[in-house]
């Protein structure tokens, strides 16, 4: 039994070490994201920078000026602390010539947007957080562009025909008390890796104790 338990002990120790490494990575990620959230907004990345946008770019604070295309707005399903509703995703043509989607905020199910043709075509400056596109749909529900049903914020699918279109969107800051309501990005950084590591190391220690008992029993037999 002692010999049989040896590989299990090695596996448990390996899992504990892996969680320690994951904890270090998570702490570095949290530090980077918190610094990004506290930083002043920077210009929204243009086409020359799109290839380098990945998970490490998320939650950077951005600023962009341009004109909305209200009649190209898409509504993506949302569930928030305010209840069920939609994220209002409207493309914005920036003054630098490219288009990006802006998540203007949350719209409850009992609220409606004004007719898009009645919205004034005025320049706007928006600040918010960089978020990556969410392709394919939500949990167990695929986006249906033909029916204009959206369960995730897939900017490529929402923006068919708009070029050049940024591969990210901007979660707008809150502005006023009306709808849609911005500034509702949930930013949580769970870090339970130390607990997991201690669990794996504890199981390795317990398994080692059983192995030692088995080996000792063999010697006394």
C-alpha cells in the first residue's frame, strides 16, 4: 500500500505547487487590473493596435470621441443587481475613422429606447473600460443575428458591414440617472488559490501518513 500511495502523494504535491503558482499569477493580474482601473483614460486603440489586444488589455480605462449610429443599436441579454434587462450596444464612429461598439449601459425590461431616427446626431465623448468581444453566445444559448437576439456581446456579429470595426467594446461610465445606465461593470477578482493549495498539501500530508503507517506495519509484521 505504501508503494501504491507514492504516486498519489506526488500528484497531490504537484497540484499544491500548481495552485501556489496560480496564486502568484492571480496576484500579478489583480495588481495590473487595479492599476488600470485607477489610471487616467487613454485614447481608444485604433486599427494599428488591434492585433495586440488580448486579455492583458481588459479593464484599461479608455476615452473616445465620435458620433453614435443609434439605428445600429443591438440589445444583449443582461442580468444585473437591478434585475433582468438588456445591455445597450451602440456603434460609435470615432473621430479617428474607425468604429467601435459602446456598451452604453443597462436597460431594464420595462424601459424602452427612443426611436433611433429621433436621436440628435451630435458628437459625444465617452469614457469607460475596455472589454473583449464575447463570441458565439451565452451559456447554452447561441446568438441569433437573423432574429436580432443576442445573448452575448459579440461585436463582430453585431457590427456586420461596419468597417473598420474594433475587436473590443467599451463599457461606458455612468452618466446621469437615466437609462441606459452605465458604470455597471462588475469587476471581481476571486483569489482562492491559497485555500486550494493548502487543501492539496493537506491531502498529500494525510496520504503520506497513511503510507508511513502502511510501511511501518509491514516492518512490524
